[in-house]
C-alpha cells in the first residue's frame, strides 16, 4: 500500500478510490486508482489512471474549467 494515499471515494462493495504519487521506471506519476480489500490488506486494481507529474497542472486546469462551467 502506498504511504501517502488519500481516499476520495468509497464504493458500496468495499472498493476505495485513492489518489497518490508513485514512481515507476524513474518517473513519478499521479495515480487515481481503485483499490479492493483482499484478506488483511488492500490491493490496487487496473481501474484507474496514472498521469505523469508534469501533466498534473494541465489536469488541474481542466478540472477547474469543468467545475466553473457546471456550477
């Protein structure tokens, strides 16, 4: 389990959507990923996205625009 995961949504069947940063092949990514309970631990699923950190500001701007349009 990632050290600094932030829970953003709990689903009815026990899955949780987390946001966290992880490094893969020397590059850091922001993950938005569903995790599921498996015995005494949680494990990540393939349901989610991994965004390179240099693209996070673009994602943030897109979210802010969408939120402003849908108030």
